[in-house]
C-alpha cells in the first residue's frame, strides 16, 4: 500500500495550488484525479491579475507555448440593449484555456499524480484514511469541484446543489476565415446580461479560440435560454456564422458563507468543492486558488495533527476573506434586480465603476497577502 502526507482529490486550480504550496514545504503530496491531463474544463477562462499574482505565474514562460490573452476592456450590455465599451488602457485580466492552464499548474506542483483514477472509497481507520484500498494518508483534501465525492462524503452536496449556477458554453478554434469574420476582439470580452438579471452570457476570444456561454442562477428552460442567446449573437453578426452550437454544461456554487462543515477530522474542502465562487461575477478560479493557499497555511500549522479542532481556522480564514455570507447568493445583487435595470447598464459610469471595477474585477480586494 502507498502512503503520503496529504492526498488531494482533484487536480484543478484548487488542488494543484495546494499541492504546489505543500510540496514546496517538503510534504509528500499525492493528487488523484479521475481525468487524464491535459483535460478540458467547462469555463470561460477569464482570470484576474490577482490570480496570476497569487500563483506567481511567469507570464512570459507561460505564454511561450500557451494562450495568454491580455484583456484591457469590456463590452457590456443587456441582451438586446445598447452596448457600453469600457477601456482601461492596460491589462486588467487575462484569457486562458483551461486545458493548458490546469495542466501547467498541475505539472508545476511536482506532486505525485494518479491521473485517470477516480476516488472510489475512503475508509477511516484509527485516524488514517485508506483511499481506494490502496493509499494510506492522515489527511484527505476534497478539491474535486462542484460534484466532489469528498464533499458528498461530508454531506455538503445537497445544501450546495440548492443554489448552484447552471452554465453552458462552447469553445472552439477558429480557422482563418472564422477569425476574419469574428468581430469579438481578444482584448475586449463581451458580457450580455439577461433581462431578468438572473444571469449573463459572454463571448471571450482568446487568441484563435472563441468561448461563448451563458450562466444563470436558475435551471428554467436552460437549453432554450442558451439557444436564444446564441441566435441573438448570430443576428448581431459578431461571431462567425458557422460557430458550432454544441454547448456543454456544468454547475457551480456561488459563495454564501464558510460553513464549519468544510472541515472534519482529517478532511478539508477547497475550491468549488467548498462552493466559493464570487457571487456577483461567478469568478471561481481566484477563490479556488485563495482557498488553497489558506488551507495550506492551516495544514502546515497543524503539524500532522488533523483533528477537526486543529482545522477550524480554515473556515474562519475564508469568512474573513470572503465575508460571512448569509445574503441570498446571485450573479447580480437583489437590490440591483429590483430597482435598476436596462438604463443603469447603459450608463458608462455604472459599467466601469460598479459592474466591472467592483463586481467583476474586484479591484478593491488585492490578492491575498
Ligand atoms: C461555464 C462556466 C464558466 C466559468 N467561467 C469562469 C471564468 O471565466 N473565470 C473563473 O474564474 N471561473 C469561471 N468558472 C468557475 C470555475 O470554472 C471554477 O470555479 C473552478 O474551476 C474551480 O476550480 P476547482 O479546482 O475547485 O475545481 P475544478 O476545476 O472543477 O477541478 C476539479 C477536478 O476534480 C476532478 N474530479 C472530480 N470528481 C472526481 C472524482 N470522483 N475523483 C477524482 N477526481 C475528481 C475533476 O476531474 C477536476 O479535474 C466558470 C464555471 C463554469 C461552469
């Protein structure tokens, strides 16, 4: 039987960041993922500079063989409404491809990897987990995303599924004629808010790749909503006419507070498994990375003693960072839904200072110190 100091279930940004931090501090870390890498992940692939800073990403090295699209503005509107273009004059975000980004981070972590192997069983014996009847470890970290099996084990899944965002997207590489036909600029992603403000669609161009999607807080007529958004984009003639409509769906949870159930004896949850995406924008990569860094601090200071009481600092750190939660989560705040609408979205001031700076770019919240 194998053994390791920490076994991480899931090699997405949360799992690979934690593996990277713990490995650098000398721990023997094993990452188990049901997929083989590089693997794709349903995601627009928009990340803020706080995320690249936290990851200490060497952008020159990264971009030598991978897409790193610099973003310096946004085009925003209600679907069917007047569009506002906000330009920053410098890079305020990046576009990445998850197949490349996640693979890079996982390789960089230097952790032992068991890829193509799902978590099947975890049994606790005398304070030690036996995972898949084959690996012995004192600490299991659930980083398996929204449907993380470790989170199911902690019975966190039912509560999370009740307020999940349902999102669908398509990402494809454009050929030369499609690149010419595509009027979406790489440095200016486009965001289109639904009339009821319960979600938004996007067009994000990353080099030769185009990512189109729609995320909503409800699951009512999801396929119909996506289809009509797609038709709208085609009518606007900003995307290539033969853009494929093979949408893939996924769900994830917006942050609504850090429950103490995110830890148990010898177990912790991070990233989407803990339900941490920013409520107003749906950005989840940054909070996945930040939760991993906070978890790393708690693991290191626990010095191998992983009873629940030694891990409770983790939900406290999350609450300090992301707030206590409690208010109904949502892509857009309730107040805005009730009292504001189309006219506000057409205001250049509102689009820049509130919608983008505050809700999407979170410029008031610097990277975790
Ligand atoms: C359509 C859509 C668009 C999005 N766009 C953005 C965006 O532009 N920017 C942004 O910041 N966030 C975005 N998000 C959210 C973002 O994708 C997630 O918050 C982020 O991927 C969370 O990272 P993670 O490491 O926690 O989980 P994941 O990235 O989901 O990784 C989980 C890993 O666990 C593995 N796993 C799952 N089950 C098992 C199992 N049983 N055994 C072993 N391994 C398992 C999976 O294979 C996967 O590799 C989007 C989400 C969706 C659905």
